[in-house]
């Protein structure tokens, strides 16, 4: 039996189990290497052109011309979907089925039970783009993508030889893939009041949204296909484009060594059409979130910061939520900056911490930054199948 056939057999068996499956979830996207290196704690701490994504109010603090090219993303393997699926695929299903390996039945049941837990999914969010700022004004071109893979369990169609209403051959149990790429042009402005004690800003976003959806069902379209083919089909066959407008607002209060910040992203939460594929929703939203933060300049060269989501944000799946807390610190010395951070999503079924490290090198006109985020599971190997969190970011900045 091939690995694909084993997976389909596993998912078919899942249809006989009671489950309350959760689908794709999105996270608050972090913009650039500094944000990733500080665990996402940027609402009050942001000090570069990435403010057009993190908090447009901070644009008022940027002198002269600033240009930045950045890319960053964080993936979450919630409830270890990848590790569980890998374990199931590698089981000798034929031997278990014919009774010759009863010792593996507890392993099978444990893995199946893990897959039926709510919130089981692999989710991703990120930012990629280029931004230019001058005297509080900013323009960016880029993309804010969200994507995920998740199991769906059909407990209705479970009768062998039944009809369309309950027949096993019509069972929709399988792995589903969904995504939203918010390709956009942003125009933003930040302005300071009372000698820059109070900063306010906003961003208008012309969003060219492209959605993707594909499913890999037990008795449907998955025979002899691997996950890369399912992803390719979603991109090539089921992409749907919709153009919408979104807007963000932000504010910062500067109290000497303490800065307070708040930002709201996708406040009007526009929705984007999805291909009429069986199992797909009619539309998916660009997730709304309101986030607050504090940054403290402990010394002139040390900053500590903390962010938190005020809402359990709506995401690409109705009823699915995300709510993060982020902590970070930055040490600056001549030519170099070192960053550490961590974050925890309290809306996840199994909340846990993930930790980040970042480094930057800068001279008066240019700086380069890089960072990585890992969960403790899996050690230092970023490719470990059991890793629950993986993120990275890179940025190049020019200042005049």
C-alpha cells in the first residue's frame, strides 16, 4: 500500500469516530525581520518603514527618506498535524488490518484520536513587500498571505453501499487546503501632535485578493496524488480574484522612555470570493484584529516590548479564532543589533510558547536584518516534522 493510500485509509477510518473538526486559522502577520526577532512585539516598538504594516502612526517618527524590502512568515503546526499524519502514513496498514500487528493498534488509536482534536491544522501568515516613507507619508506594494491545511471528518456518509445521503462512497473525509493572498497597494500617513507626544496614523489598502481552495478526499480526487499536486491544483485551477478596499488605523503615545501603541488592521474585514469547489465556503474574510503594545527604553541601547491582541480575531474559518501575546527585547551596540522574543496564541486549543532570535547589521545608510522563530519541540533542526512553530524574516533598509 502506498503512503497516499495509507493516508486515505486513515482518513476513512476517521469518519467512524466522533469529532468536532476545526479548519484553517490565521495569525496576526508580523512585518519584517525585526518583528519576528522580537516575537511580534512591534505595535509600540516599530521604528522603521515596516510601520506601514505594524502601526501607521509610527511613520510620523521617521526622518527623511526610508526604503525597506522585507519578507517574513510564521507557520504553526497546531496539535502536531504533520507529525501525526507522518506517523499514520508510515504504519503498516495492511498488517494491522489482517490482525498480524495487534501491538500497533494502540499507536493507531492514539494518532487517530490526536487528529480528531479541535484546532488540528497547519496554518501560515506572512508579509512580503517593499515600502518607501517620507515625512510621515508611506507607500508600499506587497502581499499579506494566509494559508493552511486541515482534516475534515464526514460523519454523515458512513454506510457501505448507501446512497448519496449516507453512502460511504460519497464520504467527504479528507485533507483540505485553503488560502488567501492579499496582494495590495498601501497608502499611509502618520502625524504627530504636541511635539510628537501623540502620534496617529492610518493606511488605505487596495487589495487584489486571490483565494485558493482544494480538497483531497478519501473517495474523491486524491488517488495517486501527493500534497504537492493538491497545492499545485489549488493554485492553477481554483484561484479566484476579487478586488476590495481595507483600512488600518493606529496611534502611539510617547511618554519619555515609555511608548504605548494600538493598531487595528483590516477594520472593515472585507470578504473575498472562493471557487465553487465542493466543501469550500462562498467567501473568506481578511481577518480583523485590534492589537496593543508597550515599549520601554530601559537604557539608550536596550528596548523591551510587549504586544497583545485585544480580540479573539475572526479568521478564514467561521468560528476559528486567534489571539496572541508577544514579548521582545533588543540590544543595540555600534554596527549591530541583537533581538530575542517569544509569543503564545491563547486562542489555540493547545497554547504554547515559541521563541525567536534575530540579528541586524547597520551603517549610516543601510542595514540588513535576519531572524528565526522556533518552538522548543524538535530541537534546533528547523525541518523536524514534530515542530509546532517555525518562522523567519529578512529585511534590507536604506535611509537618507
